């Protein structure tokens, strides 16, 4: 993996810092590693052992991400003017900068399930995209062990194709072989619940509701073990039954030695699924620690 502000290669144990206390703080350097492991059910024992081994999978060091929005007046936002700026290497006289992530640092370990919380526009989704290599860093660095996968394989799925074809396409996009896809196909369809009210898997995805599409995307992404799996609001879709299946699958992914990041506004899902929480606000890291501690502080702050 390469790109501005991004380093490829394996993370070493030497990258790890010392303990984090879970206190309210702002990050200025590589965040200290969390040793306080909060067990989420008896089934998480193997994952907790992996956390105790302190094997880093993601290191984010003083990360800054900036969006630049060019003004729309006087043709400044047109394709022609954009091409002219690129060729002449000059900047638009009317550019608005949005500093979406501000100096965030942390280390994630194998076996962890990390919740990302914060108000709308706090930088949660931007942070995940930067870790996945989809957005360049303005400053700072991201180091990853293996290839991070941002839930959805949205770019690969096509609305005009049937759900069946999209399962195959999505699996190939994640690096699965055709044999692996054939082996797991029935499991993916059953997990998604797409066919519970009819043979929807044979229909084009444009006929699906937004909830059905999200469930199928989650099912495809969760069919493969990931070094780092990032899930953005996936558990907000579907009924309670599907949410329970999703939470159980995330626990299984943790046991399979991966690291899971979950963005959600549902604090119950975070509590049920994650053993660590990172709280962002206005692009800054406000708190990083055990789930209950961080969520209680976040809820207390929002009651003011």
C-alpha cells in the first residue's frame, strides 16, 4: 500500500506505546496502547488472549485529513477550471478547507473490536477511509498489518445485476477465489436474510430496499476473515434479528485474529460488540479506552 502520508509494510511490536488510562484527552503523538481488556461475553476469550499479546494491526500517528472545496462562483467549480488549475499548478483563489481529522493517534491490536463514536460530522467515517487508504493524509502516517477492508465493497456491487451475481462479484473484489465463493454462497445468502420473503437473490439489486442492500453487503464482507475489517453504520440497518446475527459474526471475526472497527450511533450495539471505544469530536480524539468508561463519558457530555 502506498500514498501520501501512508507507509506500507508490517507493523512491529516496537511501534507499541505504553498504557492508556482511558482519561479524556487530546492526542499529540502515537496513542498509548490500551491494556485494559473488557471481555464481551465468554465467547471472546480467544480474542482477549490475542489482545493481551499486543500484536499491532493498525498504527495511526498524528493523522490529519483535509478536504478542499473549490468555490462555485465564476466557474471556479467547473470541470474546465479544475483542469486548468491542474495543468497550471495554481490554486483556486476561492478554496474552503475542511479539517476533518485533526492529529489523531492510536494503536489497534489483533483481537480487538473498536467502536468509533461521536456526533455527526466528527470525522469517524473519514478516519476509516484514511485507514483503508481511500483518502490521503495531509500530515501524519497510517501503518497497517495486511490489507484493511472497509465494509460494503460498494464500488464492486452493481444495481443492475442480480443479488446472486453481486455475491460473486463482491467476493472476487475481496480476493476470494471462485471455489471459496461457491463454498460460502449459501451461507452468505442465508445470513443476509434476503430470501426470507421470496426469491430476491435472483432479482436485480435495484429492486432491493436500502436495508436489504446493506444486509447483503455486510454478509459478503463478513464471509471472509479480514486482517482489519471496518464497518460503517452497518448494524443500524435490518431488524433486531439481523443485528444480533451481525454482532455475533463480529465476535467470530475477533476470534479469528482480525481487528474490527465499528462506527455506530447505537451505543447498545457498541457495548454489545466492542471491547474498546474511540471518541472523536470535531475531528479530534477526545477519549480512547474501555467501552463502558468512554460511552459513559460521552453520554454525560451529551446530556449537558
